[in-house]
């Protein structure tokens, strides 16, 4: 019998944090090298190039969302089957889900390259010839590696499920370091501009994706590896449904990013779009603790749900509430201290973009107080195989409440209303989360 030692043991606060730490590290490092991309583009190309990256972001997010949906939804199903001691079935499902991800990646690549110009014009790249040119260059390169991007993100979840979160961190560290080094070589030394940034990103994605494929092909001594897949469309559908909240979150981010960009173009111009891009980078840098912890312990929750260990579930939930509560206060405090510094690193102090970003960040950072609980609650229900509740939270938090805010607040408050939309959405979402946690506690017995 296979024993998944990383998941099946009794968890204390200390051991939960230890297990989640590599995933937090992965999320943090992804944020760091993504932010470094932005710094190189902003500093060594121009603000229009940075805006181009943001214009393409909704398409990038679609690819990312697909991977996260299959990764988180599939991991919950696989970890649950491991908890039920059904390892052979788990491996067959794992292989099939990864294959589905690769196929979807090629479909996105094909359609994306075929319709790239009208798509980018629809997203606002047609505002100027230079903006469209930059976005086309960046977008084509990223679309070509769509299949690798999908499996790279899926493997980050599956390494945790396989009890190898440290390996996920090491591989991500290698890929991210390569990205940063190549950013410097391609953009600064060889003066390749936004094309260099895109190629560096592509190589940084390809390395962990290919290493992950080799690992799961050869690591037959471990609990999770590639085997002959079982064509089970029900498992694929359940993975999609179960991971739908993560899909909704990221697709909603795309829609919201488009809305932010269009509003900023209306109220301020291209510099406003650049300021929004910086804000998204800063948010990505400050929230990995929430997402990393939630993703990191999700397989543990799924495993114990599958084995019906309710005492362990209660202990995990109680400790997690404490971790999320403390980290929310810490992240908010860090945002107040480091936010202006992070913005200054990305754009020259005193510039119009800097002033716009600083003005918005003072309002925007309030949302960090509420994000943690919202992210964890959504991931909790994904881990418990309740995609419906998880998707409801994500849809309200990342789309409905934000768009309502963007629809109403700018009309009343101008540009400040745009920045208030996110904190308001997070606050309203925390009310929804408390209600849903209380309503479902007797079903899942987490407290």
C-alpha cells in the first residue's frame, strides 16, 4: 500500500505552516519574477510597453485560469481518492487531466494566433499604433507556449498533492531565476525591448513545465506519476466544476482588468493603464501568503475529507482561521510600508504614472484586510469538492461586486471611485463568506 506521508499525518499549526511554506514560496517567487518583468519593461522600454503587457493580460489570465481550474479541481479529486486508498485510480485520473490540459493549451494557442489582432483591438490595444504593435509582439510569443503554461501551473498543484511541495518550489525557483537573468540579457544588454521580455517569460515557463513532465514520467517510486490514462469524462467535468471558482476568479480578473483599463483610458489615458498595471503587480507581490497557504493545504483538507477524519478537519480549519487573520493584518501593514517603495521601483518617482499609482494605492490597499479570508474560504470549498459554493464566492468577489462598484462609484467620485471598487468588493465578499461558512458547517463538520 502507498502511504502519502506528507498528507496523512496529524497536523498542528506548525506542521500546517511547514507544509504550506513551499507553496507560499512558489507564489511569492512567481510574484517577484513577474514584478521584475514589469520593472524591466517600465524602466528599459517605456510606459506604453508596460500598458501593452496589461492589455494582453486578460488573454494570459484565460490560459492561467484554465490551468488553475484543472489543477485545483483535479487535485481535490485525486487527493480525495488517495484518502480513500484508491491510488491506481488517482494516477489514471491524474494522467488524463494533464492530457486534457495539454489539448486545451493547443486549442487556445491556435485560436489565439488566428484571431490575435481583432482580440487585441477589442481589448483596447488599438488606442495607438505603438500600443498595438507592442501588444502583438508580446501576445504572439506567449500564445505559442500556451500548452506549457497550462501544464506548468497544473504541476504546481499536483506536486503539492504528490507530497512534494519542496520540489515545486525548487523548479519554480530555477524557472523564475532564468526569467530574471534573461530579462536583463534580452532587454538591457541586447536591447530587444518587449520581445525580449516575452521570450524571457516563455523560457521561464518552459523550464518548470518540461522538468515536471520528466519527473512525473520517471518517478515511479512515488505515489503520483503518469500511467496509462483512463478516458473518464466525468472526472474531467468534475475537475472543471470543482475548480470553477479558481477559473471564475481569474476570468473575472480579466473582465475587471478590461474594465479598469477602459475607465483609466477614459479618465486619464495610457498613463492610467500603466498605473493599474503597477497596482496589479503590487497586489500580486503582497497576496501570495493567502493564496499559497490556501493552495498548499487544500490537498490535506481533501485527503482528510476523503478519509472522514473530522477531528483533523476541525483542527485545520481553526488553525487556518488564525493564520489568515494574523497574515491579513501583517500584509496590510507591509503594504502601507512597502507599497510606495514597490511603486517607486517600477516607475520613476515624481512621474505622472507614479503619482497616479500612489494616489490609488492609499485606497486600494485597504482590500488586503479582507482578501485572505475570502481566498481561503473559496479554496476550502474547492478542497471539499463543493465547486458550487466556491464558485459563488469567487463570482461575487471578483466580478459582480467589483463591476457594480466600477459602474457606480466613478460616476459619483471620479478616479477615486475606480480605486475604491476593489476594497468594497472584498468587504462585501467577507460577509458572504461568513454566511456560507456558517450554513455549511453541519455538512462538512469543519467547526
